[in-house]
């Protein structure tokens, strides 16, 4: 009576060890964000590799759209 239970428990334990890793499969990019993605969907006037322009855009976006104190006026 206990033998089928032991066999089923052993098979269930072994089945759990066979799970494959679930990676997205995307290539890892170590390039900085201001280097661009090669896509044509960018802000008007910004060119890939323009670090000062990238920082200026982030600062303006933070002040204009993510600052709740400036929205209260």
C-alpha cells in the first residue's frame, strides 16, 4: 500500500528538478542610456550619443511632468 505512494512522491520530486530556466532571451546591453537604441522613436531634436542633451531632457521631464508641486499652481 505504501509502495505506490513512495513511487509517486519520488517521481513528483524528480519532476520538480527538471524545470528549465525562464529567461527572456534578450541580449544584455551594457551601453549607457544616452547612446540610443537605434530606433526612430526618439524625442525631436535629440541625437543618439548626446549626453548633455539627454540629461537636459530628463531634467525638464522631471520638472514639468513628475513634479507635483509645479502642477499645483
